[in-house]
C-alpha cells in the first residue's frame, strides 16, 4: 500500500484510493478537465485528469475505490497528482481498514472510561440522563464510539468523537478537583455530552461529511435538542438544572464568532469551554507534528494561529 503520507514530490505513484469527491472544470483554453479528492487513512490528495477522454481513464463516481497511476507534484503546499491512468477497483483488491483513519486508543477501553465517569455522577437526574444516552440508546452509542469529532482539523478519525469527549471530561474531572466550588456533576455531564450533536451533524466513514442537519443546524443546536428530548422523558427533571446544562452546551465554543450562541455565564461552562479548546488545540499540534522529524519551523498553522515547530530534544 502506497500511503499518501509517504508521497514524495515528482514521483511516479500507483495505488488504490477512495474517491471522496470529484468535479468537472474547464481550463483557460476551454478544455474539460476533472479534479478528484482521493484519500486513504493517512491523508488526501488532489488528482488532476487533464485528458478526460483518454482511453486510460475509466468512468468513476464519488465513493468508488479507484486505482490511479500518475506523477506527483506539490502545488500551493498541497500534494497533487497528474493522473495518467485510472480504473475502478474491485472489492477484493483493497482492505477498507487502509482507508479509515482510526483512534490510536482502544475503543472499548475508552468507552469503559466514559461509563465510569457517567456512573460517578451523583445527581440522580443527570445520572439518569447519562444512562439514557450511554446505556439505553444503543444507536447513539454506536455512532458516538465510531464517528469522528470533525470533518477535518482535529480528531477527524474513527473514534475521534469518543476520544475527544473522554479527554475533555477527564480534564474537567481534574479541574473540578482543583476548583472545589464547581458543580462537578454538571461539569462532567456537560463534558461527556458537549458534542453529542455530532452524531447527527456528521456522516459515518468513509464519507465523514456534514449531513443536511449538520449544514442547516450545526452540532450545538442539535445537541441541545437531543438533551432536551431525553430530559423530557425523565420524571420531574428540574427546569433550572436543564437550563444550566443547556447553557454549558451552547457556550462551549466560548466566543460568538466561533459558533456559540452564548458566551459562558457559569463557571462550569467556562471550565468546559477551555477544556474543549485545549484538547482541540493539543490534538491539532499532535497531528501536525506526528510525522515531522525536523526541529525547523513548519510555517503558519491557521488553526493554532501561529508559526509552529517541534520542541528541541
């Protein structure tokens, strides 16, 4: 398997990759060309087919696994390939595990830790709410443990939502021990559920794209709706507690320009927002530095908003 992360510039490459998208364009000379985003579990690249009528180019669609052969180049910092030949691969020619990026941690172990945190919540209403999500709702659990936390940027892999939610909740557990005035039950519950809406916002792999609900509403609105529907099924769930939980969810992006309808007004909401942002930033750093051996500056990273580099050893 020629993984995308191992591509070198100006090399002849042949391999089977998943077509995530394709489009037809027109060159300045008025000739048709095709551009396709091809992927494996290590990344993506843009495949350019300049002669769409070539005998070596077979018709294909989004979602197909295609064997391509061509010359690589770097254009504006992104890997591209000038495709010479392309055909649709048969199902016995590839292993799907090569195309689905996955968490480096064990899914079952992480979910056991989620359940342990949920069971540590003492408030009877919040405890019932967490049970309604993580024990009783098997469809939610299946999505929560397998879906990504984002289309790109951070935790954009199978199990990413589970890994991110557990990391944020674990940090919040430590924060609650350090600041003893915090309502730990509210903080842990909001941490475990802060991104629950992503189970609806994002589609499953290998597509991993925004659904219609995700594009129209976003995971914050979806998440609040999901929580309220579950809370309504719990007898005498306190209105004030539900509103405080809702507030933690709607404010967890911290700033209005980052998609939060409200800024944090509760100490628990503030703690959650910073834990969420820290985990996202640290994972962004980890992924950016994962395959880098040099201690030179890597350039500006727009998600971290800084020129970044690896720490000297």
